[in-house]
């Protein structure tokens, strides 16, 4: 029989002589967090599909009633009472109407994206245009948008502003084709909406203040720029024969595999602004761009521009230089329709 002293020794836990490495623990932690997230997404999407199925059953049951409208209302009321009694909260009459609308709006169950939550889908159902709704759904899933980010993109007419880009048909096909492989001009929106800066237009407001505000809200600005953008530098210095020039902001897009140089302009776009951006882009093409990179994009963000300045300058035919307006508030539907109408009129004029 082992002595009491020997038993105590055998019960002692071994002591690690050196601490666990940060990399080792990080790998273990990452595995568990990923598994937890995967389990959460699986459970969440199972409920989303269940809500879709409930909506389908409600619609099919409604069709059995003689007076479908009245029967449907009574059905929702009674079903809500029973489900609340058996399952608790989450099955109010409004929730059941949402399930019904979910099925009618997104009738193809296989098209649903498992990355999105029920809150995402409730926001998507508010988008009236089916094509836009599908685009928002796929983009939210592919880009990992939170519900707050999706709401912001819908409210700022993100999709509709993409339709105002130079090549409309490829943008319309984007829901099926993804962004990769599209022309650079289809990544450029007009206008850009910077309402997240929470600043008001003021005559004394300067470019460097706008630049600082954008960097303070860099995550929101990256969301507005679109998928694939990473921040590179602020006030990127270019030196030519001893003279120094500074690009306001530089980004890199890992989908397009190219640099994006942004120049901020308070007030109306002038021809010298376009010439300066052309210089920046040419410099990046010769000195910064790597062999596997695609051509550099230059974007002038200005508070005002006119069609003539576009039509009679390098902006008219260039595939690398762009000018877009920015606005510091969310556009209304009326303002957006006016903007798109002006864009169509300009395109029609250039085609004559």
C-alpha cells in the first residue's frame, strides 16, 4: 500500500516550467472562438429558415379561406396567441406578419445567405426594388456588414449610387458576378455620402479638417468606399527633383489590386485640380505601382462639379481619373432621382 506521502505526491498537478507561448494559446483560442461563431451562425440561420417556413405555411393556409383577407387576419391573431402560450416572446402578430412578408419577398429559400441574421432580413425587406434587395443581401453577406452598416448603406442609397457609375450594365449584373474582375470605374460612386462625419458645410471649412474628420471615422469611410479597400497613408509625399507634393489620402484595393489616390477639394472642381491628380496618378504608375498591380485610380472628392468640367478635360475619356461629389447628409429619394436624371442627361449628350 502506498504511503500517505506518496499518494499526496501523485495527486499533485504538474507545474509547467515555462509559460505557454502567446502563439500557442492564440491558436487554441482562435479555434474555440471560430467554433462558437460557427455554432451561433448555424443556430441563427436555422431560426431564419424556420421563420421562412412559418411564413410559407401562413400564406398557404390563407389560400384555404373563402375571404382570404379576413381569414388571414384572424389566422394571424389566433396563431400568435397559441405560439406565445407555447414558446413565449417572439411571436407577436407583427412578427408573424413579418414571417409572411419574408416568404413573399424572398420566395427562393436556397437564395438566402446563412451569414445574415433575422435583423438583416427585416431591413432587407424594406427595400422595394427586388434587384437592389438581392444585391444588398449578397453584398452584406460577402462584406460581413453588421446590421448597423447594412442600414446605413440602404439609407444612403449605396446601390442606387453605384448605378450612377460610368458603366451601368456591369453594376446591374454585380449580384451574380461579384466585384472581382469588374472595371475600376464601377467601384467609383457619385456622390459619396459622408453623413457619418456629423459636420455641417461651412465656407471656412478647410481640406485638412475634412481629411482629419475622415481619418477619425476611417472605418465608416472604408465602408462608404466599398469592398476591398485598405488604408495606406495620409499626406503621401511625392518628391520630384527636390520639390515635394502631398497626396491627401492613399488606399489600396486588394480586389482590384490597385492603388486609389484621393484628393479632397472644398468648393467647385477646377481644371488645375484635374491636372494635379493626373500628375499624382502618373507618379504612382512609374514609381509606386508593383508589376502585378493594376493601373492606379485617382479620385477627386469635391463639394461641387459641373458637367462641362468633365466633358472637356481628361475626366471625359480617362479610365483612371474620376471626380465625384461628396455630401455631408443622407440624400432624399427626390435628390437621388434628380442626381440620376442629370447623369442620364449627361450620358445622352456625350453619345450624340
